[in-house]
């Protein structure tokens, strides 16, 4: 089956059926002698501007879900990790994102220490948080983090 990715004159894509958008998230945790930490970014744009979230974003047409998670992690925090990513899950609740029908694939990486991260792209801050002292998380990221923690 060949999918036609041609655009309309207005630059939009037109299909016979509605399509969900797809994002990928990178849950980076560090298990240290001081506890377990998770890297979060503060969102610079709506929805949920000012709330903390995993580095993540929309998948490009030419990349896999994991490649998207790694790219978004690098774009939003400056971290390029050469460690395995483990699939946490696919999250598809129709109400999970106020922008519309967006499915996300979440991946996790576990480090031995917190690595320096610097906010970039659409993130206004990047910071490591103790998993026992978290801020309010955007979207359904609290549920996703709970699932990730269960995997470690």
C-alpha cells in the first residue's frame, strides 16, 4: 500500500479518513545514591505552557518513534544519549491532549547519574526532579511516569 503525502495548494494534507497525530516522549531517569530522578522540561507554549513535561514532540514523516524521542530530547535539553531506550508504552486516550487526537509513544532511558541539561527549542527550563517531589505534570505524563517507574 502506498500512502500519498501530497499537499493541497494551501499546504495542508488531505486524506479520505481522519488521522491522529503522533508524538514521542523521552523519559530519562537517573538512579543515584541520592535517589531516583527524572528529567523534565517546562513547556514554553500552549497547551499547558508553564507546566513540566517529558522532552518530546511530534514525529517527523521520515523517522521512527524512537528516533523522534531521541531527537526531541536533544532539541529540548541538549542531551544526546548513547544508551538503550526501553518502550514504556503507547498512550492513546482521545482526551489526552487538548490540541486534538494525538497518540504518544513513550520511551525510557535509565542513567547512573544526572547529566547536565539545558533548555532549548520550545522548553523554557530543563531540570532534574526527585521522583518523590514532582511538580504538576502536563498532559497524562503523571500516568506515563508511573508506568516507567514500575519498569525499573
